[in-house]
C-alpha cells in the first residue's frame, strides 16, 4: 500500500483518485471546494485540511486547471517548506513550459522532487484507468512513482529529464486536437449544406483516412451538437491554445493556423460556449436549423 495525495478534484482528478483507492492505496485528497473531497471521503479517502497537510504523505499527484491555480496552490507561499524529506510532487495538469521550469526550481529549493506528467484522454478514459501519461523529470523519481502511474494509465511515455519537455508535448497534442475539431466543424457544415448526413461522414472518415478516437469522438460530438456535459471546456481549450502560441513564440516558430484558432475560440466564448465542450467551436459554422 502506498500513501498518496491527490490535489485537485475536478472532472479528471476525481476518477484518478478513485482508481488509486480501488488499487489499494492509502489516498488523501485536497480540493479548494469541499464537495468533491467529501465525495471521495465517502469512498474511503482521507481529506487534508490544507495543502501543507496534503504534502505529508510524501507523494502528491496534482491536476489543477491552469498556471495560476497551480502557482497559487504550490508556489506563491511557503507551503513546500512543510513537505517531509524526500517528498515528490507529480503535476498531471497542463501548464506552460515557463511554469514547469519555475516549479522545478522552486521545488528543488525546498528539497521536493518535481515531475511533469500531463495526461492524454478525456474523462471516460480517466475513469477506465486508461490514460496515456507524458512524463519528464528525474528518472529515479519516475521509477519511484511508476506504480501509481500504472494505475491511472495504460502507458507512460518518458520524454526527458526536464519537466517542461512533457508539458510541451501535451501542449502540441492539444493544439493538434483543436485543429482537428475546427476542420471537422468545417467539413460537417459543408456536408450538411448538401444534405449529407454528418454522422455518416464521420463514420467514413474515422473508418478510412482518420481511424482513432479523435475523429470518431469529436466528429460525433459535432454531428450531434452534443456539448454538455463538457469533457473539456472551450475556456480550457483556449487556455491550451494560448500555451501553444506562447511556446511557439518563445522558439520563434510560426503557427499561422493557431492565430485563426485564437479568433475562433474567442468568438465561441463570446457566443456563450465557454462552459460547453470545446467541440462547440463548430457552432460558428453555418448549420441547418433542422439538425438535431
């Protein structure tokens, strides 16, 4: 049995904590709002009263919404100074490369190990313990937490010794997802305008040129206009798009389609789709009013 804390009990954090519990680990949880923590307590988790208390297990997995939430929780106070000797913090969230570098430095100053391990997969994938884990950092620390990563995912991809390397790969993956969603919205709008069933279009594409979960899952969401509950919101999608644009600017790399997507996401949020699934950006395309 391993003692581990999960910090951040949003849509992804809750199933991650549940799977760790089911695997027989001693799980402590902490969340800024109490409701999700109470839910996990009913399933057998202990609830920490503070982040400092959460760190006392010595192994922390966090999955917070953005750079600001992460920094406010772990970096903008002396909370890390309360961690026990040999503690390790695994950040499963999607953050900027700059934040990853800062986090690694601040953790090192306090003698706390730091790994970046953002995950690929929507909520049902997390519930199934089938995430792909992108990890980077000290290889010895990765070996130490690998049994926990094996619980939440089906494969761990080791990407280097610098935490930001894992974050860059996750940012690239989400950028490509955004590109795919936009192209699906355009394609399905054209299909519908000529009377073609968009669901059949998705079946054709995902069975031939583009097999896999991206076109089948998001293509179906677009075809059915099914945006709630949001597996990943438009607001979070815009955040990750901006991470990609910022990373590209830092490396003097041009992402021209990214600039188009910036406008698309801003328009979708202005149209009221901020809390919808990010596949809702397709609603900016003209769609027949009779569509389901």
